[in-house]
C-alpha cells in the first residue's frame, strides 16, 4: 500500500517541489507529529488523523483525486490466501441425529482430505485416572435432535450433492450468473491490477488520500531534516507500510532501530525521553540545532494526552496486518434492484380484523372443526370447534378483565402484557388463551415452559418478561402442577424472572360472562397484538412486537400465496407458539376457517411417521413441517405400507431456506413419490422472527416458474461472492430457492456490515423486506429497533432506494434467476474469521463426516465462535459416546482438525469433548448453542477432553520485537539527552545519617546487649505468643544477655570452637533463636540462621538445610533436642547422608558458668553473620553482613520507624533471612523497643492470632509477610463481625508493613485494607518494604513522610522496557504501588542494564543502591559464583563514576512526585517492577511472570494460584485447581484466552495441579524454577496437561 502510494506521488511531483508546496509551519508540525509517533505519545490512528487534517487543504491540489474517494483505506485484516482446497460436499442440517448428516459424497470428500495428511504425531494430553470417569448418560430415547438447536439454522454453506430432482434448473442458473457477471457495469480490472511498483499508473484513481498523505509526510520529514544532517536512510521509507503498528521504537529518519531494554522509556506526561537524544542519525558532536528546535516544540505540547485518549484501546494498530488474498474473488455484477412481490388481493367480504373472522365463524359455523389435538399414541384427544373457540375465549377474556383484582383494583388493563406458558402437547388451551387475550385487548407473550430453576437461556426469558412488564402468566392445570415449587407450595421464582401470578385457564377457573357483555371487535389497528420471542446469537432474548394490522396483513398474504380456501385441512408439526407454526396453525387457519391437526413433538419422538399418517387419515391438503420431520419419517417409513400423500397440494418446509434442507426434501421425494407425493408439492419458505414470512414457493397451479437450484462455490461464499461451480463438485453448496417474495412485499439485499448499501447481483448480503406484514419493533429496545426495523438501504451513490423503511431479516442470500429468493444462511450461524465467512453448520457436518456413526453421541455437536484477540475463533464441542476410549477421542479430534483445515481452510481454535447428554438442550430438543458458548466462556462446560490449536489459528499477533545489533545509544548521549530535555537523572536518597552523633557509639550489637543488660536489666525486649495468643516466653535485657553467655560458653567448651567459625542455628521461630544468635557473637563465631526441616516433609526440606550447612562451611549446628533427634532419624537418613552432619549441640541444657569475657572483633568490617536465602529462581545465595553494616541497618530502621524503648511493635514474619531476620533478632536489642513475636506457623491453627495481638497490645507499628496477609484475607474475610464482637480493634495501627523482595502485591494489600477497615484499620496504614540480597532494607514506609503513591503503567510499553504512565482504568493499565520510603543513609539510582549509564526520571532500568548497610558480598552463590562478582561493587560508566553501587537485580524507576517529604523537599518515589532473573524473554519482549499470573488467576474462580515459566521457547502455565477435578479441563481454554487477550502470547502447555503444588518460599514468593524442575522431572502428579498445538 505504501509503495503504491509513493508510486502515485512520485509520478505526480518530485519531492523537493512537493515539499515546497507546503508552508513552513505545516512542515514543522508534521515533523513534530512524526516525533510524537516515534515516541508512542500518539497512536498511529491519531497520527494519521492529525496528519490528514494538516494536509487536507493541499492534497486535492496535488492529486487529481475525486474527493469522494479520499477515504482512509486501512488494510482490512483478511485471511491468508485460501485457495479452494479439497472437495467439500456437505451433509445436512445440524438438527438431527448423526444419520441425518450422512452424505456419502461428503464423507468421501472428508476422507479424501484426511488422506492427504500423513499420520502426524501430536502430543497427547495426559490426564489423571479420576478425570476419566464420565458423567452418566440418560437412557437412550428415539430420535433426538442433534447439534444445533431448533432454530439454530445458521449458514449452511457446504454443499452436498443433492439427488436429482425433476426441477433441477441448474443450467439456467449458471447461464443467468454468467450473464449477470458479463453484463455488469463495472469491470473487474481495477481490482486485479498489480500492487507492486510496476503497476503505478493504474493506481492513480483508487489510491486514497490517506496513503498519499503518508508518503507526503514521510518525504516532508526527510526534506526538513536533510537540511541539517547526514542523508536519511531511504530504505526505511520504502519499507514503511501503512501498517497501523506502533513503530518498534525509532521510526524517525535514519535513527538506528534497536535501543534495547532500559534505554527506551516513554511517559505520557509528554516530557521528552532519553531515547530522543542521539536520534535521527545525528552524532552527538554534530550540529544539533534542528534537534533542539524539535525538542523545544515538543516541550510546548500539553503535559498529558487528553484524558479520553487513555481509554481508547488502540490494539488494532499493533496487529499484524493481514494482506487480502490477491486471488480473492470480488463481486462483479451490477447493483441489484429491489424486487416487488405480487400486489395484495383481499376479497371484499373479509372481516376487517382477525377477531372479526373469529366472531363470524364462531357464530355462523359453530360446529365447524377448528383444531384437533392428539395424545402420545396418535389418537385424537380433543377437537375444538369454532363455536367452542369463540365461547371459551370470551369466557377467559371476561375473567381476565373482571375477576382478577388486587386491592379492589383490576389486575389487568387493556394493553398489558400476559405470559402464555403452555406445553407443546396442548394446542387447544394455548389457542383459547391466545384469542382470549386478544379479545380482552391484552398482549399475549408466548414462552416455553420452564423445566428447572436454571433452564438453558431461562434467565434471558426472565429479562424479556421483566422488560415487557409481565405480572401474570396463564397456564393449564397439568402444566402448573409440573412446575418446580417452593416450600410454600407456590411456583418458584425462576432465575432472572420477575415475580409472576400464575393463573390456570381450565374451565372451572373461568367465569361465564353476563348476557349483555360483548368483547369489543375493533378494526385492525397499529396497536400491539402479540409479542413473539426471538433468541439472538449471543443468547439474548428479545420480544418482536406484531401489530393487529400486520397480523391481519400477514394472514391475507399467506392466504394469497398459499391459495388457502375455507374448510381445508392442514397438518401442523411445528411449535404452535411461534414462527410458521403460529402463523399457519393458529392465525391464518382461523381467518380461513381451516381445520388444523396439531402433531405434538412428544408424539413425533415416539412415532416419526405420525404426521404422514394424519395427512393420509384426514386427507389433509397442506402440511407444515421442518426438514427434520421429513428426515425422521424417512428413517421410520419401512414400517408403513398403506399410506398415501396424494391429497397434499402443499408441503410447506418451514426451514426450507436453510441450504441443508435440500437433501431432506430430495430424499423425502425419492421415497414418497411412490406414495402419491407430487414433486411440485414441496414448497420451501424463508422467514424470520422480525419480518415474519419473507418468501414462499407457490403451489404450481398459481402459474409460477419451476423451482431453481444453484450449485455455488464455497470458497466464493466465504468471501461473500456468488460463483457458480460445476467442476469441483465436492467443495460446492447446493441451494434450493425459497420461492417468490410475499404479496405486497418489497425485498432487497444489503451489505451485512456498515452502511446498508445495496449488494451487487453476484454478492451475498442480508435480505431486507419492506411490507405491511412485518413486526414493528423489539419491545422496549428502541436502539436495536431502529437498526433492524427502520433500515434505509442506499445505492452506491448514497441515495435511499425508497422512502419506506425496511426490516432486516438476518437471512443471508441473494435474488436469483426468475426473481426467486435464495438463502445461504443466517447471521446467527455466521463466523467471520480473518475476514472470511464460515458457517457453524458446515463445520458440524465436516466433523460428523470424519466418522459419523462411530464417535459422536447422537450427532450432538455445537459449533460457535468466540472473540479472542480481535478476531473470531472457532470452537467445536461434541458429546462423545459413553464407551469412547481416550485413544479414540484423541484420534477423532486430530482427524477433525485436519478435515476442517483441509475443507474449509480455517483452523479450529478449540475442540472439546463432553460426556454424553451434558450439552444444554433447547426447548424442542437440539443443543442450546448460545448457552453452550456461555458455559464455555465461563468455564462451566466440564469437558472430558480438550485440544487447543492457537498456534495455527492466531495469525494476527503483533510483530515480535527485534533488536538491531550495534545500534545501542551510549550512556553519554543519554545524559546529554536528559539535560536537553530538562530531565533530572533518576537518583534519590533517604535522610542523611553522617551527621548523627550516635554514629560510632553502637558499632557492635553484642556491646549494645551487654550495655542494656547493665543499664536497664529488667526492660522487656521480647514476648513470644503461641496459637492461643498467650505469652509462652519472654526475654528482658538481662535474661537475653545471660542466656547468650551460656550459649557462648557451650560453643567454646563443648564445641571447642574458635573465633571466626561458622555455626548453623536450627530453631523454630522464637527467643531461643535470638539468644543463640547473640551467644555466637559473644563467642566470636559467625551465626547462620537456617529454617529447621519440616517433620512431615523431610524429603524436600532436609536437603535445603544440608545444602546451607555445607555451603556456609558451618562447623557446628546449634539446635533443640527434638530437632537433633530428627536430624539423626531413619527418615532423615532416607533424604540425606546423616553421617556427614558436622558437630550437633543441643541448647536445652546449658552450662551455668559465667563467660570470662565477650569477644571483641578487631574491626567493624569483620563478618557478623551470614544471611542465606533461596531466590525465586531457585538459587541459594548467602550474603556477608559485617558488624558495621548490621548496626547501620538497625540505625536506619530505628530512625525510619521512630523506635525507642517505650515502643511496642508486633512481628509476624519468618526470622531466618533478610529484613524478617533483622526485625526479629536485631532491632529490639539495638533500639530497646519491645517486640511481640508471632510465629507465622501458628496462624494455621488460629488465623486471627496476629490481628488479635495487635489489637490487644494496641500496637502502632507491625510487620508481616504476604503469606500472613493472604492467610488473614482468606481465613478471616467473612469473620470480621465475629472479631468485632471479640473486641478486636485495629484503629491503633499507624503502619502495617509487608516485608517483601518483590513488586508490591497491590490487589492483596488493597483487599486486606478493605476487609479490615470494618475493624478500624486505616486505609492509609498498609504499605510494603523492599529489600533484596545486596541490601535487605532499601525502602520501608516508616512513621513519617507522605503515603505511598500508586501509578498506572501501560503494560505494553513495559514489555518494551518503557515506562508510559496512563490513567486508572485505561486499557492494559497496570497499577504499581511505591515500595515504601527510601531508608536513611540509602542512595538509589536507576541504571541501564547494558550500558550501566544513569537514566532519567520515570525511565525503567535496574535499581542500584549505595548504603552503609549494603551486604559486603556473596559468601557463595551456589553454582553461579562468577556471574555475580560485580553485584556488590559496580560503578556507573558515565557521570558519577566514583560512587560504588550494588546492583539489586530488580527493574524499577524513580519518579519525583508533587508530595513533600519530612525534610521539605519534593518526594522521590521508587517503584519496583520485578526481578530481572524472573523475567521471561518472549517474542523479543520482556514479560514479568506476575503479570501473566494475575491475568490467569482472574480468568476462573477455581484457580487458586498460578505460576508460569518457559520451556524450550514454550510458555508453560501451571494452575492450581481449587474445586472438582471435573473443572480441570475448563481451565485450559480460559487460560489460553486470557493470556492471548492481555499479553499477546500463545500458551504452549497448560498444567492443572492440586492446591499447594506450586512451591512457595518463606516470604510467600513462588519458586518458579523449582516448579519447572518438578514439571520436567514429571514430579507434579498433574490432574491434566494440555499441549496447545
């Protein structure tokens, strides 16, 4: 497209001349726009729009293009080339059992297609045995309907070769099409000209001004910069297409493409970024005047984009634009002309309303039979005469108006809507109720009988009743008894329904009206007569209103079209409550005093021949059936000998417009022609809920042309084009005509999407009708009504074709030869995938043709599309036979995928198998498609097998990001850029501690403890609580000191240890751990705190203990007697070599001697303790903490939290590493405050322990871990009331800090605050800390300073390592909370991970930290020593190159806020995004696992936890299922969908596991690498593993 555009322009004007035609300010503004676009500050759409506006005044002068053609020709995403593949010969309607789909030709086509595939091995999903148990299957019943629900007609595109028929008028159709195409007014040459630069000239006329503008602006931008710098990279211009993709970074001229990672940030605050600096190929030392000028212009821009721009999802601009298939057929015929039906003829003596006819026949022909109902054996049950219909309707009308009242007010007034709830085997009561309502001037709303509280689609029916204001339901006595009842004996209120009064219409409940009471018989008016329900594609139920005049006109039109005469007998097999069953069997029959024989559905299930027998018995002239009924009777006809159909003059096929009906019609004719059935009797008709009857084939005596058939190319139909096909007989669709337009109707065919332009003669579109016989609105839905009932079709020039409004029918078709209407499908079944139209039932047929008899249970298959990642995706759900094996299932699924791919050239996104009889059923059998789809999307289908194929289907993923080698922008250029942009370097520091007077006083913690023991011996330092909340241990200063002395003595005497030896401490959380720690310091040993092994889980916990002891080179283990026994037990021997333990000393019985002297380290830089922790990536890392760093850490925390001896703080943390250890063991001794210790393990037995303690001791400052917070949120969420009654009050808490080494978990902290707000917890109290291996406490909120702020980032920019701030609630926004306040003495800078240069404010990079309490280095990083040498002492490559920094390994950014710090300066907030080690590099972008996991957890209520990792370039998602194992397979599709939608990634493997399988460390962080190892070693015992193909 871009090439074509540039071709046009180059031909028109040389670039310099072109540039000169534009004023200077326009050129400048264009350059600015270009810069904004390259920065991502505006979207491509916005860019094109603004640029178009700027150039609009100049383009018409440049380009002689007709203004009407100046439209933005965005390339529509369309499918990859789809050549007609193998043969496609389709089976039948999805409304029957599998035999009905049998078409040998189609089966052969499918088998031929499959033969092309070699047996390709696919990874078979693995599944636990328990999941294989299937739900029970109901007892088999005879003919059940199958795949699509009753009226799920949908587009049956795929043909089957229909058997020959006397009226196969194929040749004429073909001749007609050829004539249409040749005689078309527009030639097809324009559409087929080449699109490469060689074809330039031909494109002048049809290139849009937008593409002209693109090139114009590109040339302009070049010209503008060329005056100042090196020649531009012109290759960039040629390749630049009109993709609406956001530029990969640098689309500004000549700029090298690939700044990686941290160099590329953008903030939506409009300020310019570090990546603009050395841009445009301008070397830093060259003249930068143009650059500075551009920057100044940029800085004049408003600070933020307009608010609404944040809420526009510009995803389409990232999509990989799919180029249309050059082979794609295009419509070539002339514009179609609207087609009129015959003029309506009404005899003069007809009454002026339908009720007038009822009145006439009820009084003059009272004995004449009106309706005969049959029982389940086929015997006549009751015959309603016209006299009876009149009197019974009158009685009911009188009763409804006069005998129902509430509080002396009549319950009903004329015009009120009333629900009619009648079973399908009681047409008599229904007819009486229907006419009773009409006589009472009430509006009947017939609906299906609800069977359970939660019927499929029942809620939507409730919505319809509610919106119609229905308060009364009429029903029969038998039906009312069968409805589900509440305990009071009343009918239950069904889900989503309004409260209804149920009134039984049987004789004893109605009253005879007085002699002088006569119902009003008015002329037909435009008042609503009745409301017919219609279920839309997505399951919504609307009420189509039909006026009295439309009802009358429709009856007249049907009478004229069908040639009905008085007294005829008509057999009705259809549902009499709606559609053709109602129109022919209840309304038109009364107008013509006909006798209707009503065949109930229940009888058809028992005896499919019953309707034919009744035609024979009653010598019926007309029968109204569906193709399903014809098909069923074919299956049963052998049993019947002496029946004749010679009396029939019309066999109306109500779903004859459905292309699948043709095979049933032909087969039925072939069999029953010998029984007197004449070929011309079969009359298909086309109808819709909105337009009622659209067209019907006339009986031959009316002198109409013979019926037509068309054999159409399926490939053409998928592009909406009609092409007659004769060669490839297997990929065709054979359609029969649906007859002529109804009398008085005007029909046209319009485009399905967008403006209702008339279609061309060879184009498929939506059929529209303008007539006095159609419905008038959707009740209570004016917006939808306008769109459907008041359409004004226009010609290609935009002129309306008529002053009459048209009604859309939702039928897709065209007007064929002899003015016959052809229908190829319905909008409801349409699936538009990558711009091509496919039909649900075509896919059903192909699936059944794979192995029609063997696998699918009774042919029950549902096919629908779901929208994922801005395109429709096809989902196939089939019920499998109860005896199917896993192997059968998998093989069938693989073959179905191949067959559909081969025959339809479309991929199936998801193929699911469910146990027999578990798909939701429609009221008259069949599958409830929209309900099935809803359950699929909600994860409630419970499949027993799933196969997802996102890799083949999803072709519109955004392009992967590619980094160009050697184009890195240097750190110097970045700093210069930041300075030019007026941006500060991202650097911040906590309060300065160098001036503090106590700087040298407390260098060694052992000295502090000794001093406190002397100065304040009885001051309590620690209280330890048990699970009941009682104090089980305390320690005052002197107690702790004495206990430490005894430990030191034991080490020296019993252990013979020397100063500098390493000692491992294995203790449960408590005071022993603290005492032994100080004991080690007293003895000059180096303590290493280790979490003791879990007695119930030695196999996994003991090796970690062993590893820490070995790696830390501990020469002794101090522990309790109980743990000592455990370490030497048989169970331990099974996990580790117990002979290899170093010396183990238990401290339960210590010597009572005095320590002669406390060890004094020669220098504060000596090692105080080792801090070991397993990182989330599974690396065991021990860091060295010197005495100086230890006391600096304590001092920092003391200052930040204002800790002094009279303070109390509560700690609910694991005390083995990081800040948790420091708070538990170090800070109280240093600051003298009292610590209330709550071991987190105790919360498992008493979840409220920590909060109760906080309340009881009125604690102002408390610390916890995420695990603790989660336990409280989940365990106490519903118990806040009970806690309040126990006087738990949290209003005392000023700060509650979550100790973390990760991005703040904002959802968890917010829900915690929200839940416990009721107990007085301040919403501002909760914050998080941030620490890591190099510095365990970088940030901590403390008691002073502003509250933590939250910003919202664009997640897509983040993947490119850019920060773009957006507004809350905008698409793809990610909330990020500040990680607390930077501690005193700590300096933080943000550095580029690769160049090690400093970055600007709000730019993403690695967080570096410099502080007196940094760790001094790794003691050992087990397995990765060399990699981490520079973590603790690294310097910037530019700028301040003297300061020594430690690299945290976390990505984050600093942002100066508008808030003021305690010092009066503006507050710098640090935002931590995530650990670099954890990130996943996928498709050239950087993903943080937590973001993907958050989306996955949100996708289904049963997902308790999730973890992701990569495996051979595949994304593996592990989910913990909290629920029944039957839900396991529901998760596969939902997980795949959500990751595609929100992260543009295809999930390779979905693993469903039991709760607790994902390993979590003491800080509550997921151990993803351990999980990965477990997965690869097959140790997870998964419930299900799905390999997405």
